[in-house]
């Protein structure tokens, strides 16, 4: 078992602790912090379970599973918050997840990887296609904001209708991009997967790669059980987190905007964070980039549109009209990532640039006067 | 004769029909639709005539003719609308032509070409230079809008003076870019032309390429006559179209903005559309890209500045102060095209991305509340 | 001695002339023009002295000296203006220096170089890294503006605190980028330096390159004296320039904004201008690009943050809240430069594009109604 897995196992202790805090009335702020910490290992095990099941059920069904469950934590957390009517927090979490993935996670991966290797290379074709797709996603979810901000007389109904229409287009593009990456152009991505197979940990013997035999295959039922259990855990802990959010953030002196854009995405993306950084430090930049970009793409093309449609269905209409400064922040993140990932190589200074951009954006949100 | 030419010949029937509709009083909406359909084949034959004459009079004079008449339909249509005082419709048509060329036409070309060929390549040097020039053009025609939008106290006179000054700079750059592409750096584009010569249609014999003899040369007088006739036809049909525009769009439930940005450019660019898609499906992506980019560049560097100066001369002052959302839409189009065309290769998913961006932009304009 | 040096020596005559104008009361406009002309040669000799000292004290200390004194003229000029409370002029000079370097200086270098050589190449890795860093710098110094512009209720205190925090981040990145370029990844830049060593002027003998002997080394004390003298000269002339600025620009019919964005940066960057163009005409595009980008980077990562912190210390609080149109202009400049410098080659048309963008931006500032 890797060190990372051990850390996550230990972190599971926050699950019972958060329950205790809730039932014994230790205060909303304590519940908020403990529930936040409890979600981190649950999200990690959800990721592991998804990947293990994907290995067994084969690349196509597995890819679909990954594409659906990859950001399940964000989806569940956002759904609970949406149900409670915290629509602006949900929207802030979406932009925050994109910003956090592109700047904070990619920044740490490129920086720490770059400290160990002078120059790290990755497939520029897939990277550029991902960046182009990301550009569309960002444009799409932010266009309603631009419409509202540049025009007068845009009614809430218009924004809601436009948002649902945009959501349908985005889900359509998402499905077509799965056809592309798992169907017609799978070879573009296969190279990456083959060369990025998990390397043996220190101390393990270096074995000839061979197809997994029946015994080596992980237990499908075991992992499905784990997946169901942790999915339930995330739902439950999300309830605690969302329930205590308003009181807790106020007592911590933070705005709901800052919590949504900066804090919640760090909790929800901790697992991707760990994976992307770990593999970058093993010089597997293709995998690292694909984890980061894949996660961002799922937010823009799957999580956000699903929430728009679900919100419309459950009577908590969520449009895609964001705070204009969120628009600026996401554009900034995408601009910097485009300019850094375009050439297929990275070094530690580029990591510093990404992290510094994140720091500046986070500072701006920290000083932002809007209480949402 | 190619299938495409036959279709355009048949479409000519809409010319007499639109006259009938106008004189027999079939209603403004009918006139609008029939005149719109009649312009499509006229624009196509104007393109063919221009190219045929260009072959006879040689590359330099021919290039100049192409550079001037390439977007004659848009120019005539816009001039008629400008004369009628429909200044906002004219401006909307300009941004709509750029958006439509870059997203819709290039999108269909890349998508349909990509369905037939797994990967299509094109010269990245010319593509990038075109993209850079396009960036300048977009920046230039949109800077007055940005000035007006970010500042207070910008008078109409200031905007008009700034617009005329910008128009002069743009025409200057246009002339210099002709010197570049036909003079000092013609070799960059020659490669493209040589390799993109019209391939024989199915059934024709594959002949050794040879310089056209006197007999093979098309009849200069014939094509000049055709050019004059169709130019007159476009003017006349444009009068019908513009005259019925306001009543017709209202009865169709469309805003003038939507008509200007989405409908009119589709009519005006139908010929480029057909060419760009046809050659992309023959894997001649260089030619396809150059048709699309060339048309967009002519709008920004020739049609728009000429209209500003003509409008100022005929007392219908047209500044370059656009609806701010048009600015956003054009920036979005250019961003996506830059990110897709930068690497010199394309696939069907990139076509989907372009088309999806167009769909989202069109949706936003459809829901846009402004009646101009 | 090169022709360039002779021209600068002759220009020194404007130093006594500007004093005479000031003491003999020739009018504020005369003082303004003469002081402006006097600063040009002083800035040039400051640059020469810095480089000569850098040769003696070795690459590391020399690099640091260059990084600190490279934009000393701008720093001194801005400091004097800041002390006088002309905060908006200072901010305009900062954005104007970036725009002027990226569009006007790079434009002339690429254009004039391109007239002599059909195609000029430069190292794309360093160019792209510089561009990425520039993107961060631009984003950072403009984010407070975006915050203020997109939100309501942003107080001056918030902007000031955010600006100081951003300034600290920028100086941190600047120090790390020095570690990168002079330490861990010096080899990326060494190539450039070796190949860009000053070529012998016509008439000098072509000698085998050899390490400078004690005699060949320039006199450290002499150049330190020159540096101190010209630094003092720049301070003094800056006092004259700033003192006469308000009356002079008014009598010349210019706004303070136009003076700050267009006029002052041309004065402050005349030396870089001369160097960048001269070396481009010798086909040393790497050096030309690095002069232009280096100067812009120093403005964004050193001069601007230092002024924010100094202003805060001397009780002339300068935030990073710019005129929104300055934001647009800087974004435009960076967009065009990214799109032109990304491929590692240049030609005269790209120079025309840069210059045309500068012309359009300058026109917009000329017509801008704001008196600051």
C-alpha cells in the first residue's frame, strides 16, 4: 500500500469525528472543518474504486464510468448545496474547481515535478486539443454572464432558457468527445495510457508487464461496495458541510464567495491534487496533465450542465450567470494555462507562474466585498 | 459542370420569383425570403466570374481583383442597408460575417473533412500569419467599442473621427498585406496554390498540368459580362431584401440584431461556405482555410473600413461602436479559431467545437433582448 | 565609437539647454520638450554604464545590477511624479511603457529587420517563457482594475491592500525568475548570449573571441562614476519634466493620459528602442526580443510593484486600479505579441501589424476624453 493510501486511511477518522461534532453540538464551525476533512479521503477512495472497477469492466465501459464518476464528489456536494438553495455557492464552486484545477493543482504538479527534473515533456497534440475543448467550455458557461453584463433588459427567464440550451449543447459535445477519445481517435490517448502505467513503488520487484490474470484482477464486488459506501459517505458529509457552511464561514470571517471559489474546491479536488502531483514527480507529465485537464473538462461539460438541468427540474433554477469577476478569473486561468501548456514542455518556473496566478486570484477573491 | 454549379443555376429561379413577389404584393416576408435565396446563386457566380477573369489577367491584377471583389456581395448588401440608414444592421452583418466565417463555415469544413480523413494538415506558417492579422483586424474594429464602453463622455464626434482614422490604418495594412502575399513573400502562398489546384472531377482524365493555351483561357469578355450582370442582380435583390427586412423580421419574430448577425451573413457567405466545405472534403485544407480566413480578413480590413469612409461621405455616418456583446462574440470566435488552427492539423472533434461555439453564440443572439 | 553613441553624445546638449530654459523662464512647454530630449541620452548612457560594470563584476552580480538598473529611468521618472502626487500619470506611464515596448519598439525592430532579411528566427523556448511570464505580469497588475470594474462596493482601502499584496507576489516571482535565468536554467539563455555577442563594427578587425584581459576590461571606477552622474542627471531632468508637465501638455492640447501612456514612455524607452532596432537589423533577433521583453517584464515585475510599495511608504498610496481602457490596451498588446512571437520567426508584415496596432491604440488614447 502506498504512503498516499495510508494517509487517506488515517484521514477517515474525521468521518466519525464530524458526526460526533454534529450530534454533540460542538459548534457549526467545528462541524464544517471536520466534515471538510472527512470528504478528502472519501473522495480519494471514490476515485480509487472507480479506477479499479474500470480495469475489470474494460476500457469502454470503464471510460464511461470514469467520465461519469470522476467528479462525483463535486457533483454530490453541489447537488446538496443546490437543494438547499445556495445557488451562488454552487456556481462559485464550479468556477473555483476550474480555477483550482488549472492553477493550483497543475501549478503544484509542474513546480514539484520541475524541481526534480530540469525539463518535463508531454504530448502536445492531446494537450492542445484539451486546451481547445476547455476554451469552448469556458466560453460556453460564461457567455450568459457576458450577455447579462453587456446588455440591458435581460430577464431571468431569458438567462434560464439560454443556460438550459447551452447545457444541452455542452452535454452533446461531451458525449461526442467521448466518442472521439474512446472511439475514432483512441490511438491519440492510448500512447499516453501505455506509457503512464503505474510504476512499481520503491522496494517492489520490477516485473515484465503482462495482462492481468483472473486472480490479479481486483474484486469487482468489493470495489463496487466500496464505491457505494464512500458515495453514501460523501453525501452525508456534504449535508453536514453545507448545513454548517453559512454560520461557519461567517464566524471564520470569510465571505461565501471566497468559501465557494477557494475553500470548497480544495476539499473536493484533494484526491486529483494528490494524484496529479505524485505522477508529475515520477516524470509522468502526460498522466498528470490529463488528470488535471480531464477534471476541469468534466466540471465544464458534465457537472455544470447537469446541475443546470437538475436545478431546473427540482425547482431551484440555476442559470449560468456568474459574478463577472469569476468570469475574469476563469479567463485568466485559461489564458495562463494555454500559454504554458501549448509547447509540450514544462519547468519549475512555469509552476511558479501558475501558483502565483492562483495566489493573486485568491487574494482578489479574499478582498472581494461581495457576500454573494 | 460540377453538381455545385448545377444547384446554383437552379437557385437562379428565385430571382424572377422575388421580383414577382415584390410587384404582385405577395407580402414583405415572402419578398425577404425569396430575395435572400436569390442572392445565394448570384454571389456564387460573382465569385466564379472573378476567379475566371483573374486567371486571364494574370496573378497580380487577378489577385487585386479578387481582393476587391471577393466580398462584393457583402459590400453591396451593406451599402444598400447603409443608404437606408440601417446602420446597426450593417454593423451586425459585419461582425456576423466574421463570426459565421470563422465558426460556422470553418466548423463545417473541419467537421465534414474530418469525417472522411482521420487527420488533416495545413501549412501552419500562413495559417498563423492569417490568424495574427485577423487578431489585429478584430482588435482594430472593436477598439472604438471598448473606448466607448470603458469611458464616460465619449461623444459621437470622437467615435466617428476615431473610426475614420482606424479605417485608414486598416486599409493601409490591407494594401501592405497584398504587397506581402503577392510581392515580397509570394513564395509562402505559391506552395499552397500549386498544391491546391482544382483536382479533376470524377470521370475527367488526369492530365499533366500545363500552362493554359490561348484556347483554354476562358473568354474574358463573357466573364466580364457575367460579372457585371450578377453584380447588378445582387444590387437589385439587395434592395428588395433590405426594403422588406424590417417588416419581415418582425413578422418572423426575430430581432434585427439576430437577422444582422446570423441570417444575413449566412446568405452573403453561402458561396464561400460551399467552396470551403467542398475542398475540405477533398483534403485540400490549405485552400479551405485560406478561403475562410481570406473572406474574414477582407471583411475586417476592406469591407468595414470602406463602409465607414463611404458612410461618412454619403452622410450616413457609421462608426465602429458595436453592441458590446458583438465584441464578446467576435473575441470568442477568434480565441477558439486561434486555439484550433495554431498547430496546423485538424480533426472532426475540432469541427464540433467550432460548430458548438457557433450554436452557443447564435443562441445568445437569439435570446438577446436588444431590438438594435 | 558607434554612430549611435555619437548621436547620444550630441543629444547631451539638451541638458544645459533645459536648465537654461528653466532658469531663464523660456516657458513651461519649452522646458518640458528640452528636458524630455535631455533624458534620452542620459538613459542611454545609464544603460551603457550598467552593461560595462556588469562585464567587470561577472555574470551573476552583473545580471542582478542589470535587473535592478535596467529601467532606472522609468523608475526615477515615476518616483518623481509619484512624489508630486501625479499618481494617474505614473500609472499611465507604466501601462504605456509596456504597450510601447511590446508594440512600438518590437514593431520597429521586426519591421526594419524584416526589410533587410526575408525571414528572421529566434529561440522559441525563451520567447514563449517570456510571453507566459508577461501574461502573468499583465494579469496581476490589471486584476485589481478588473475587481473594481466588475464589482460594487470595492473601497479604496481594499484596492490598496490588494495592490500591496499583489506587488509582494510579483517581486517574489521576479526574484525566482532571476534564480531560473541565472541559476538553474541559465543554459537556456546562455546560448542566446553567446551567439549575440556584439559583432565588430565595419572597419574593426575580426578577432578570435577570448576572455577579456585586465587591460581590456573597462574601467570599473570610470563607469561607476558615469552611472552615478547620469543617474543624478536623470533625477534632475525628471524634476524639470514633471514640474512642467501639467502646464505644457495643456498648452500642447494633449490630455495627461495621452502624455502618460504615449509620450513619456517614448522618452524613457528611447535607449532600448535604439538597441532593439539596431540588433534586429543585424539579424540578432534573440537579443532584440530579449531587450524588448526584458524591459517589459521589469516594468511589470519590478518597477510597478516597487512603486506601489514606495508610494504606500511615502504616503502617496498608489494602487493598481488603472483606467479600464488601459487594461484593454495592454491586453490587446499582449494578445498581438503572443500571436506574433509564438512561432519563433518574424517578417516585415508582422512588424507592420505591431506598428498598426500601436497606431490604433495611440489614436484611441489621443481621442480619449478623460483628462485623468
